[in-house]
């Protein structure tokens, strides 16, 4: 296999923390990108961390999963800091009171759904009534013009979805199912007004997001975003660009994504996402993907590319069955995709999510594309005694994690172990018999040869399974966990010196022995007017 003629972008030793936006503290029932996010960045910088990894930031639907967003481009309006809107005169204190009473330790998505949009609509109405075009120097009209390639379709999608009682676009009135035949300038007045309100919410989101990135860069903290490989069928992406996916004339998928039976599931997994028409995409120079990646790099500094293995080969399940075992392994776009993306978007800083059962072809593709892979300490001792997730097998061009958003917390995982395997794990990480603390594994991550080490905030807080964020294969109770400002302050008080010592001991503190940090500039096209 040929290789891209470029050096792996990951050359310096550093460390970071994984914490999704929804998990942050905040006054309105969910974490937000205002003062709670800035306080978290302050902690990261103070403790010597140089990366903040998040989950996808798109608008979520059923199940509240950030990996099932209504758009690959839009931001989640739930993450807006409403205190900023109060200060700007777009909201009044009494209007946000229904959200201030929500629990601080978890997200109540049901209450958010019923309260948040009414409150945001009040801000939109006040903005319209003011006759103004700007918020803190940013132009709403300029934002709409610069982002029309995705914003107009997304706003119309959300408005038409509401107009059809929340049903997926494949069940809308025939006049609206085919995006190419919809005159966005001639939508019914009430639908057009809702669409305009969604444009405004996105304007607010990216205004606050760019301010947050500038704040992070000023403190030498870069943001690692997360790009799901697949999109849901019910999304603005599939409605606007059905030709990108393997859909029939009615918009329904002919095949869907999943994974075959393996060690983790005897029956495989049926995800249901539509599959890309890679032949069509290749003919277009992968234009849709180039736009998606390019926009993502305007929002983040580094991207974790989810389910990387599907670029080599992916499991394709006929849409007529829910049985993942009836699928077929099909070739992905391979190195040709990364060569073309590197031509259009040179030196993309991407982390390949290469977890699970990985074939030799996937390994070769990652090396050929010059991308670092992931290593998970919790996977060190599993079904294989010669497991590549043990630190003494790690390559330097990798990113080590104690766990991810899909794993139990390290304390919870250690507490669940039993038998000979548990004894071996305790021996390897130097754990006493009753010691389930995450910190020996955290130190192992710091000490590893992996150039980047990322730790879930739950592990830094040394929390048990009650703090788990997601349980794959389940549809309820996920993405709810949050930490509080008091917990963050306790972490600072009790562990700051230890963290700084680990950063220094294992050369992850970005001192003179490494190249000086140089963050990419914040792209201001989203709000340059």
C-alpha cells in the first residue's frame, strides 16, 4: 500500500482531559460553553493539560446521543450560556427561572426539551423586535450569508420537522421530501419564521463557541473534537444530499451500518445508519466529506475520527433485516480518500479511533495515512494474553486513554473485576487488594510512551459507575452525568500538585524540551462581519 508523503502530526508529549460539554457545571440543567467551560479551561491550563477532548457538539434528537445529530454542521443550542443572553438584553431573569431549578448532577433532557426552546424563542423575538443585526459586534446577516451552504437546509429541516409533528423527513408531505424541489424562499410563513429562529440560534451558538476557542488558545489549550463516521437517516445531511448515501427513491436506506458478530456481541450490532455511496463520493472528489471535515476544523483544533476501520472495510446490512449477522463486509474508500483530503485540507490533525477487532488492512491504512491510533488501558487484559493495549506494547504515535465515553469509569471497572484476570491487572498496575482507585492507571497513562495521554474527567475525580456517561447498546439513561463546580474545586485543591508533578516527571508539560505550542488560528469566517 502506498503512503501519504507526510509526517505524523503528533510529535510532542502532552496530556488532556475528556469531558463532554453536557457534563460541565452550569445554571440551566446542562453544561454550557460560557463561564462553566472557561472555568474548566482554567483548570486544565493550571494543571498543565494541553488538550480538552469533547464529544460531538451537534443538535441531538431521540436518545440524546451526540453521535446521532440532526446535522454534521450545526451546534447544539442547549449548550448556549443563557447568562450571556441576559447580559445582552435578549432574555430576562424570570424567563430562565424554569431551568435554574433543574438538578445540578444530571441532565433532564425531557425538561430541557419542554422549556429551553420557549426561552430561546423569547430571545429571538426580542432580537427581531430590536431591529438590530449584531450581537457583540457580530453580524447575523453576515453569519447567514457565510454559512448558507449548510445553514439554510438545516434551518428548513428543523422547521419542517416541527411542522410535521417531529416525524422523520421520509414521512413528510411529498412536496417537502425532495430537497431539490423545495423552494426555501417560498415556505409557508409560519414555517419560514421557525426556520429563521433556528438560523438565529446557530448564530448565537457559533458566536459563543468562537469566543470559547479564543479563550482556550490564549491559555494554550487546544480542543479535540469528535467526528462520527455515520449520520442518522433523519438528518439535514441525508435530506439535503441523498445522493451521498445508499438510499432508494423514497429516501429509505437500501443498506445500513453495523458491526458483525464478535467477542463483544454474538449477534453483532445493527446501528441503522445509512451507508455512504463511496463510488459517487469518489467521482465528486469526496466534496461532501471535504466540506464536513473543513467545517469541523473551523470549530476544533484536532479531530477524533470515529470508527476509522470503516474507511478500510465496513459491515453492510440489508435494510430489510434487523439481524446484523446477515451483513456483508465491503471495502471502504481506503487511502484514496485520505490522499484527496490531504490535498484539499493539508496536514489534518486526526486521531484514528481504531478500537475493537482491527484487521491488518486497517492497521496498514492508518500507518499509510500517517494517523495516530488509540490505546485504552482498560482493554489491557481481555480475551488476549498478548494484548496490544498493554502499555509495554504501545507505539509512540498513539493516544492513550484510561477509558472513553463508552467505558465504565476506571474505578467502576476495577470494582467489577474478579478471578485470575483481576489479580493480574492489580499486579500490573501496582494496586492493593481493595484498592479501586483510578490514579495508578492515570499515572500509567502519563508514563506511557504514547505521545498524548487523555483522561476522562470522571477518572480524575475517581468516581464509580454512577458517573458512567454512556452504555453502548442501551437507549435510555445515557449522556446524563454531570460534575459540579464544587467537585472541580475539590479536584484542584486535592490533586493539582500531583498533576503538575506527573506532567513534569513524564515530560508532558510542554517545557523547553519540546517545541513551543502553536495553536491554529480561530477561523472567524463564522462571524467576521
